[in-house]
C-alpha cells in the first residue's frame, strides 16, 4: 500500500514539474550566463577551454608518448586528435554535471526554505546549462571532422540521438548527487577521486578494442564506454550506431533517471532541516 502511495506521489510530482517548464528555462539561462558574468571574453571561454585542453592532451599523447590509435585508417595526428576530442566532450558533460550538482541545493538555501518551487528544478537547470556549455565543444568537434576527415558526413544527422543518452545519464546523476551533497558535505572529495579514475578507465585516449580481453569486463561497468564508442562511430568514422545496443542503453539510462529522481524525492523532505 505504501508503495502505491509513493508511486502516486511520484507521478504527481512529475506532472507538477512539467508545469514549471518556463521556470526551468529561466533558471537554465541564468545559470549559463552567470558562468561568464564579469569576464572580459564572456562566452568565448566556452570555446577556448576545450581547445586548450585538447591541445594539452594532444601534445602529451601524440608528441611526447607518440601514441597511435591502434585501428586501421587512423594514423594521422588530426584524426587521433579528433578521436580524443570525441571522448572528452561526453565525459566533460558527465563530470561537470556531477561536480556542479553537488552544491546546487546547498548553495541555494532560499529556494529550499522560503520560495515555493520544486527544488528539483535546480539540478535540472545545472544539467541543461552544462550541456549548452559543452555544445560549443561539440560544434568544434563536428567542424573539425568535416574539415579534416573524409568519412560519411550524413551520419552527423544522428548527433542529436547520440547526445540524448549522455543527457539522460547525467540528469539521473545530477538528481542523486545534488541530494546526497546536502547530507554528506565531503562528498566532493570522493566524487573527484571517482571521476579521475573513470576518466582514465574510459576509452578516451584509446579504443575499447585495445583493452585486453581479461579486462574487458571493466568496460561493461563503465556507463560512459558505450556512449563514447557511439560518438566516435557517428561523428568520426561515419558509421551509424548499433540500433539494438542504443535501445538497450536508452532503456537502462531511462530506468536510472527514474531511480535518480526517486532518490531525490525521497531525500528532499529533510533538506530544510539539514540546510
């Protein structure tokens, strides 16, 4: 009986949240603009930051370590650089969303205690703002592919579809970590360590096929590995993604999002007392 009451309340909360779509847009816009408020270059930093990091990683792995991608047809420095970039962009969406979600509820106590709005608007706006910010990097990636790589360009039409899984997963994480961040204040230290491990355990600087057979099970537990592979297939290689794998991943991501929102709803009743 309690389970049915919880489900009804969950559905009611979702219906109420849909009614606040205009408010979500305003919060997202405000969060995005505040990133660069007062800076001389403003929104241009959204282009400079990924380019600088890409240059650093390219120098380390191409010039210093003289790495090769390990796949047939990927032997030029430009292609290897874009291979790295196609892994960095989805990872940055995921990691930045989590990092910024940790303090989003704690940093806005007035919205928890005084203003009557759905608190879940805060992690949603942070996630959407992060995605908009990383769209500049995605645009650079697509432009670089068109200029330097002569593969099928028609698969670029699938970019919105491959963006959707990382959005869903990131949003689910945003709900969970924004809620946990209220109760566990040193969560940021643990998250920083986990994201650092995940960064090198994801196929960003190497293809998934290069992982030794006895360690391939690690990739199965990495939620970013399939996404990064799909990004490379669609954007760099010009190959459509596997429809079955995509469907299975989206189903899993959707379940995770529902779970994350459920965790947020369960924990938010104590936000005002803790904050």
